[in-house]
């Protein structure tokens, strides 16, 4: 049965479209990519223009935010500020999404 979507109607109640999308994202592998885009959108506001300019990539795997940069002093500063970054990112997203930071 490749390519077919099976829906279990027995457990479905009435959901708003927003709730249905949220449930889909919670169970989907694309959730991390969407959250990374949300973080990237507010990254400059959270961390400032200089940090945002030298951040190459933001990724999320599970509850882990991976920050990539080629600038050694920035890597050191980001590692030093891990707890603060977690707090600020989660506040910006409106929920506790990130519990760990990895700087590469």
C-alpha cells in the first residue's frame, strides 16, 4: 500500500485546523526543520546582528539546537552562553522546545 494515507476515524474528534496541523507537526519528521526556520527568523532579534551575520546554519534534532559558525571567538561565546540561548529561544518560540545547544 505505498502512497496511501490511512486515517483512523475512531479517535478523531472535532479539531480546529490549527490543532490538526499542530498534531501533524508533533508527529512529523519535518517539525525540526520548521522550528529551525522559526528560530532563524528571530535569531537576529535574540542574538544581535553580528552573531546572526556569522551564524552559518541552525538545525534542530529532537530538543537539540545545533549552531554552526566558522568564527572561533563566536563559537567560544556561544558555548559560554548556552543556558541563556536556550532560555531566549524557548521564550521566542513560546514553549520549551530546546534543552541542549551544540556549537560547531
